[in-house]
C-alpha cells in the first residue's frame, strides 16, 4: 500500500466526499520488462487531473474529472481550458521547485 493509501484511506477507497489538501502530486515511470519507458508527473486537484510526460509529441494531458471521469477527452490543446492548464502547470512547477525535482516540465505561459 502506498503512503497516499495509508494516509488517506477514505479518499482512496471512495468514502471521502472532500479533500483536506488543494492538490496531490504523483510521479510515475512505465517499465517494459527490465527497461524503463516514459516517466511522468501528475497533479490532481478536486476537479482536474493534469499529467506531463518526458517524451512524446503530446506530452501533456488535462482531464475534467467531473465531466469526464473515465479520462477519455484530453483538454490540454483546447484553448477554452488554457487557464486550467496553466494553473496546473504552475502547481506542478512550484512543487518541483520546492522538492528539487528536475523533471522536464512545461512551464505556464
């Protein structure tokens, strides 16, 4: 069980109705056998999930989890969601600066 699961069982198990934090950050690396593939960082706010990967032509993903809980519609390239995209870029950039994470992020514009 992860630290998040230990610290937030009601939230992880679906029993909580609210968060006591503004956002949650996660790091991931996809493994292919003994080789490592793409790595990413994710910030999850109450409504949105933003993911940025270190490789690929479409490195960013933004999902409105209220309207799209199955994460089928990537809003990162939609101009209407530019404010939300930049807000989440800012959150993850601030976290990276605070923690010394040197992951190649996309900076807010």
